[in-house]
C-alpha cells in the first residue's frame, strides 16, 4: 500500500504572540515544521503534502525541498477543512497519514506504530496525560474499542475525566477518508470542521479503528505558546544528548547542552557544560570542548582542545590545536595542525600555519601566516583603510614582537623578526630584524590635566 503524508501547518498560533507563523518558530535552531518533515521522511512516503495558511509564502519560502507539495487553506475552518484542501488526487489505495506541523517531538517509532495499527482499517495516535486539559478525549466503549473523539470544549463532565487524548495524528485509507470528509459538519462549539468526526463515521460504517499510543506522553503534545516551546526545546535537547552519549560522547552534564543544528562526532569526545552548537558542526576524535563554548558551522580536528568561552564561526581548526580561552574565530578562519590561538585573540578570514602561535590579545584579519610563526601580544593586522580590506602575509618562522601594527597590504618574509612596538608599512626582509618606532621624547614643563571644578 502506498503512503501519502499530509502535514497540517496552516495555523497562526495566536498564543505565541508573534509575527512569525507558528510552524516557523525555532526549536533546536530549526523551524517546528522542519522537525515534523524530518520524521515524515523517515517513513519513505510516496508524497508529502503540506497544508499552509497563515504566513503563506513565508512558510513555503522556508522549505524549498522538491519532495514537498503545497496546498493553501485560505480560511482556517478546522482540521477537517484543512485535510479537504489536500485530499484531491491521492490514489484511493494509499494510506493517508495526517501529521501536525506543531508536534515536533513525535518519534519515528510512534509513527510506525500508527501505520501498523491502520492495517485493518484506520487508526489514531493517542497519549495518556496526567493533565489532559485542552485536548480532545478518546472515548471507548465497555469493550475498550474506540467510539469517537470529543473535543475539550464539547466534552461532558464524565468525558473530561478521560486522560487518553487524541494527538491529532491519524492514518486512514484515502478512499474512505475522501468519503468521510465530504460528510463533515461544523455543528459544534467551535463552528469548525473537525477531522476527528471521521472516527465516529468509521465506527458507524463498521471500519475497525485501531489505536497506537505514543512512546512517551510528551512526544504527542503540540506547541501552542512560549511555555510549550520551552518544554519542547528541553525535550529535543534531551533526545540529542542521549543520542550523542550513545554515540560515545562524554557530556559533563547532559542537561546543559544546546544543539541548534547537527553535530557529527568522532571517538572519545568530551563536551563540558553550557556548550552551544549551531548549524553543521564536526568534532574529530578526542576533541575536548570547554565550558561555554559556541561553535557555529565549524570543524574541529582530532586531539584539539577548545578552551572555555571561545566562539568559532564558519571556520576550520586542524588536529592537535589549542584554542582559547576567550578566543573568537569569525568566518573563514583556519588553523593548520598544531597551531595555537590563545586568550582574547580574534581571527577573521585568515589562515594560521602549522605550529604557529598567536597567544594573547591580538587581531588577525585577512592574513596568511606561515608555519612556525610566533605572533606577540597585542599585535594588530591593520586590514581596513576605511574603504577596502587588504592582506597581510607572514612567512614561515617569522617572529612578531609585542604591540606591533602590520599595516596591510604588507609582507613579513620568512624568518624575519619585527621589534616590539613597531608599525610596519613596507616589506620586512627575510631573516633580518626590522624595527619601526618613533624617537622617544620627554616633554619638559608638561602638566597632567585636571578636572574642571
């Protein structure tokens, strides 16, 4: 049997109190809807249809994948109405699985269970909650079979005591679903066309209604406000932490980790507390990440130690390097193997060669530094003339003294030594000492300024 997935993503999310459509709210660095689509793809469906509404083209623009079909719900008249927008053209022998774009923690395990439960008819995915307030209740008969789902606002006193809730996710044969959708009515407290009404129709038609329950209660919960978003964030981060530990990563505290993208790790990686990973991050074997480190779209080579409070963005660090503490790599920084960048050093669009050291309080921008170079404390590559950026080149084995200004474009040749406090504007020749300082002068009869009374 073929499989078509319909993802309901049309809601505004008024309780978010945001101009951003609900399904675009960020969760672990990605939109809510992205998490749901990832799970849908794990089922290898023939088609994924997304019903969108509020935010219109903004939602579509955020997802350019070719495997998605888009269906507009101009008016939000309920979940049944939403599915009606996307049902046309689905082969009758397909199973239609309906997912919710604001339920990001749903697991592949639960979705596969839902698919299996629909083998003899249709199925819904339920969960049991200690506090089911606000959710539709699954009503069963004396034999334990599902009779219907009643929405919270339409439920009676006894029905409100039921703690088995409908997650909104169902699996229904396309032919049957098309028939039942045509019979929906909006005669209810909300004046909406409820998708859940097809359950009572299935019972009336003698179609078996199977039930699959979520693996955990939390994974079936929707995100409706900022509190829900925070709860989902911690849930997703717990899952990521578990997966990293299963892969062999040591986490100092799994509860104090934030991954807002994807992390690939080698063997024997150690991550200290409050590390943040964004975008695509690669950590090689035996990498150590110190506390409060931020890595964004970064690659860290084997045996490298990134010390506390360092920030590395869109950059590559080789093997056996030392970085930080308090180092900042802006985009297109690269450290060759064995290089060292110390505290309060900023690197931007530059390559630091093998075994070179930039240890303290230094800015390196638009530069190429060779191997075995020592860059002294307080050195600045003056790369910007107020209009354009210029390049600094430092050859292998050069030694740059403390407090040096290298005014680009400029070259320090291999083996050159630059005296401390120099301002270098011309090529410094290889294997020679270059010093460029103004003559020291003491001004007589000078008085230190004092504050006005």
